[in-house]
């Protein structure tokens, strides 16, 4: 990085900052025993954020920095971005509150209906204000609103003096209104953020809101006298005191220490000596060849002062971390005594020191499990285990073998497991965090849990203590012979759950004639019925097709039995009462129809202890995987997107080895399924499919037609146009002029000649393979605004090229970047300006060939 460039930008920032602000530069040198190169990193930060009155100054600073970003190196860009984050203005005690933008005021008419209107909220002159940020799904929030409603009614002396305002972050207006009406919470003013909690919303950042409920209180001058959690004050007493006597509190300003030239020279000399010591110590730990982790760091802290526009060195310090096996105890002790001890104590710090004895730790953990489980009359035995892992990822094949242990319980039930594991968690939660200990605890827990968890091809066990919505009695849910049963664990506050339930209802509605009573959908809430009242009241249409059941208590035993670790969690039981599918499922309709067509029961296979025939089976599977990887996987995986993993666990009891558990998980494109199925058929001939615990994801893909011949809008010939747009949803091509036409005088979809989602093709193409194997989720769902909707073009993403946050205009998603398994917020997006540059400069990299255009902000990726 060019130091002159950095100095120039820092000086320009300092000139804009108030006189009492400094920029701290922290440079860290790190030497690790297993790496030959010393690593260094630099961080820039302000020790305090700007005050709220400097909001305009901060916006100007960001514009100034953004205008110079193109000349920044990546490293400097990251450093300056982090610096700006630490400067972002925040409210403090005594600050005069400004306003809250983009909120809806909720008015109640005589019919108790809402008439929301979007306003700019400002404080009312002459009032003490209590502003509450809350949500109707938060119990603590509801208790606070109830308290304030009661106070507003009870405290007559507050009338005309104190104004209480609720700012809800509920994104669903109907649910909020229902809650306010049901509880008659109308004595205080109510507002709502239409987009709910939003990290990008200015007010959430300025108040540094991390949790709810959150409050701030202002005096009659509009100055903040409290902000934070309501649990930290006695609210009624605090407001009474402010009303009777104006609360005066001024923050003590800490005078900054001015370091003169002599002190600075001393710090520089100190750093030189420490750097020599650092290099010497780094050389020593390299020569010592530790197997464990030994890391030394040299930290140099400087400050940039506005009054001098210079960097001044404050202090330096050596830091040490070591985490070694007990076999290296003498070696690390010698290092500490002979070398580390030579550094003055005020110039060094040991951040972490650990000498491990894994065998002893493992023994103690095992013994504690046995002790606790024996109280529940459960016997635990531990046996050696070998784990074989075969994987293919990013075009590379790996094979790993490791020795471990497994746990076998006797006399175990789901109820006794629940009681014992609760005591285990309580005991170990009181100990300090340790990654290796946690791994051992989790391993034993999962081993034991697997013996009470029912997997596919086990017989379904009835569910006890559930109450159907609208009924009083708790009953047992059982499977009816000849009927396919679909179970869905969910919660009303889970977005994907609600979306999944709507999908199930639509399936039942579409197939009600075909399926009749042969298929039954049961929706199992993990929350109690009282908490879901509003959702059920507002979604009565779903109850025509789905049966909703609620538990007698939270965390019921069946959630453990059926392995529910996250929601939504599905189970599909066939006509014969056998569990066939479990987990987060795709293509439920296809699975149900397949089970309806089955005539014979699929036999349950004993999943435990399959004879190995010595080690021949493992070698056969290893050879099969290697051969397919070399001959087939790589041929069909030019984009290196396939992810494939096989894990086989072999338990050793006495002198006999048996396969105890087998796991298979893979991610492939739909176009790769034929070759993958050939491999799977061979694999299942060795170990039957029913034995495997399988997790799979099939990526659906599309192909794009190019070039188009005629623009579907203006009908002109575009066969010779290298750059054009294509609608996958209508199989139409559009010329650039028609696709990009935008009449800003109109609103919503009426602004555009062609409003469907389009894919831009940045031709001419040198590699036509980019037109195929396009991941369908990147193409979207062809969403449009409803008639009369204005729409929002302030997009919820950060441009990959210019790093602008929430750019205005259409967004362009690159279809040829970030290939492979979808990870949330992992697309490559471009703003309108950067897309125009790419198009006009006719860039021809493979990654800049195809773009999905999204006209308006429809929310998260999964929404459009």
C-alpha cells in the first residue's frame, strides 16, 4: 500500500473532523510457529463516534471518500471503510434529539380500524418524551407497553407534561393492529417502521439499538437524559423526578493526553527494541518446531491528531498465545523462562496459555456422563471407533481417516435422555469455554441421542399431548393404516415456516380431489396455542386444508424422537406407518404421489452394526469413489460445483469391527443427476440405500436462448444485436431500447415498456456454455408491483463494484458468479451505474456475461 496515499486521505479526513478527534492506527505483526512468513495487518479507527449534530459532516465525508475510492487499493479501501464505521454519528446523553424518518403513524377511528400515514416524527415542544422501540412478538416489550398504558391512565399529573410514544418494529401491520386492539393499547401514541428492524435504517444506528425493548427519554428541551434498556431504571420514579426537577446531567469530558516530542521519541525507541525482540522470538519458536499453537504479536498503536495532522506513536506491546499438548510442556516452559522472561512486564502480555492433556480431559468427560446418566438408571459404554470420510469439493478429492470413540447406552428412553442431558448441560455450562471439551461433549450427546431418534425406515411412534386448534382436550396423534401422513413442525414467528405452511395448503387445495382422505397434513406448533392466537385468527383459510395442533408444553419429547433441531422440520409417513422422509424437504408433492403409488411395504433395515467383512467393504467404496471422481465427476463438473461427502463409522467391540453408521450428503445440478445416479446405484449395491442417512440438494437450472430474432415489443430485427435482453418466463427477446425505456413521470410497472424480469446478455459471446446450467434462483420469480403501487428502488444490497450501500435504481445480479450451492446474501450484485459501465465498456470476462435485472426492491433474495 502507498503510505503517501494513505496519509493524504487521512489528512483530508482529519481536516473535516472536530478538533478533539483522533484517528488511531493499530499495526499488528503476527508470527505463528507453523508459518514461515510474518503476517501484518493494519486497522484504522476513531476512539469515539461523531456526535449526532455532525450528521451532515459525516455524509459529506462519505461522499468525499467514495469519490476517491477508485484509486484505493483493496487494503486501503477496507481500512477506510472500517474507519468510517467507527465515526458513524450516534446519540449520547445531553444530545438534542432530531427526528425519526420513514415511520407510519397508527390512528384509530371509531371502528378500531387503522389508517396508517407515513410521517417524519419530531418531538413536541414543551413535553418530556418517553420513546419505546418494541415488537408485539417480544414478551418484555408487551409488558413494557402494558405498564406505560397503565401509567398514562393512572398518573393524572403527567397529562400535558409527559408524552409516551411506542415505535413498533413489527413488519406485519395487521398483526400489530390486532394486538393493539385486543389489549386496548390506545392511551399512548403508536407508530410503526414499515420495514421492521433494519440495520440500514439511520435511527437504529444512531441510537445503537441492538435489542428490544429499547427506550430513550428526553427533557422538555428535547435533550436526551436516558437511553438504553428499560430494565436499568425505575421508569415511573425516573419520570417523576424529571417532572419535579429538571434532570441535569453533563457527561464528563476526558481531556486527551498530549504527547510531547520527548515522549514520542521514547515510544519510537521502545518500538524499535520490541521489534528486534519480536523477530528474535519468532525465529526461536520456528526453530522449536512446536506441534501445538504458539503465536506472538507485536502491536504498535499510533494516533493521528487534528491539531498537528501527524501520526504520533503512543505505545507498543508484545503479546503471546500458546496452546500446546502436555508432551510439549517442558519445551514451552523453557521458552518462557529463557526468552519471554527477558521482556519487561509492562511491555508484554500473555493473552492465552493452555497446556492440554486430551486423554485426561476425555476420561473426565466420559466419567461425568456415566455418573449423571447412571442416576437415571442408564448405563453408558464407550468403544473405539474409526471414521472414514470421502469427499469431493471444488474439483478436489480427499480421503480422511481418524480414530475416535462412540457411546452405547442401555435402558435408554426419550424421557430419561431428556432429564439426564439437562443435568449434563447444567454441569458443563459452569466450566470455562473450551473448544475441544465442547467437541467431546457434543459427540457423546449426539451418540446417545441417536438411540432415541427415529430415522427413515423406522416405524412411526404416536405423538402425545397435542390439542387441535379450536378444541379443548389433549389427544394422541396416530397414523391411520393406508393413509400418508405429513407432519410439519413450525412456529408462528418463523418466516420460512409460514411460507412452507402456505405451500402445503396450496398443495392440498390443488390435489383435494385426487388425494381425498388418503393424505393428511398435520401442522405441529412448537409454541403454545396462546402465542399463536393472532396468526390463527388472521389465517383461517389455511385451516380448511391443514390440521393445526398445539403442544401441552414447550420442548416435548417427540421433538427429540424425530430429531427436530431447526424449523421447518418435516416428516412423511407412508401408508404402512413407516417414516420415509425427514428434515427440510423439497418436492413434497412428488414424494407424496410416489408413496401413494407404492403397493408393498418398504422393509425397515437394522441400521446398527452391519458386518464389515473385515475391511473389504471400505476399500471397495473408496476405490469406487476415487474412480467415479476421476472418470465422471470431473467430466461433468467443469464449474466445480458438485459437493459430495461420504462418512462411514466403524465400531470395534472386542475384536469384531462393524459398520455402525453411514452418512451421505451431496449437492448437484439437475443436469448432473444421470451420472451421479449411476454412482449411487453402485454405492447402494454395496450398502443398501435404507442404511444411509442421506441429505441431498438438487439444484434446478435453466438454459437461455440466444440470439433472439425479433424484439417482442417494437418488432424490429435484433438478430445481429450482440447485446439484448431475454425473458425466461415468457421466452421472449427484447431490444436494449425497449428493455431500458423508463418513463419516470409514471408510477410502478407503468413506467416500463417491458415489465417482466429480464436477463441481459452481454454479447457477443466467446463462450456459449455460459447460456446453460444457470441456477434458477438467480433468475427470480418474475415479481411485479400491483396496480397503483409506486414501488421502492432504494435496493437492499451493496454494489460489488463501487461498494455503494442501498443504491437507487434497478439491481443487476450476475448469473455467472458465485456458482454452486446457494448461500444467503452471497450473490454478486451491481448498481445501475456500474452495470452501465460494464455494458458500455463491452467487458468480455466470463463472469460478466449474464445479469438478471430486478426493477424494484422486493425484499430479501428469497422474496423475488
